[in-house]
C-alpha cells in the first residue's frame, strides 16, 4: 500500500497525540516484539513504536525490518519514534483520497 503525501500528512495529524504502544528494549527486534506490533496494528491501525538503537544505520535497518515484516506503511520517523499504519478489515480510520 502506498500513501500520498497528503494522506501521510493526515495520518501524522491523527498520530500527533498518540503515545508509543510498543518499545524495543535491549534485546532489539524479536519475534515477540513483531507479534506485539502486529497485534497493535490489527487493533488500532495507526501506532507508534519507540526504537532505541545505538546509531542511525542500526535504527534504519530495524525500521525497515518492522515495515517489511508487518506489511505496514511507514508514516513517519521522528527521533526514535516510528509511526506505522496498516488498515484492518474494519477500516477504523478513513483516509481521504
């Protein structure tokens, strides 16, 4: 799924007041963390994930892996916080075209 710039801006506005629901700890990206992210996306559609990594390259690799494994869309990365969107079957969030 690809989002236009306008759609991403809309989702950024919706995500502004959200707190991270999943936080990566010292063990990094594990199967359990991916399962939590997947469950949160199924329930909320739009979530934030706090990624604590030592450097930018590691953080980028982790973000890319999360997006690839969850089939979600990266809305924004600001600092150590990744915003993800994946529509569920109920389509809780209506995105304008």
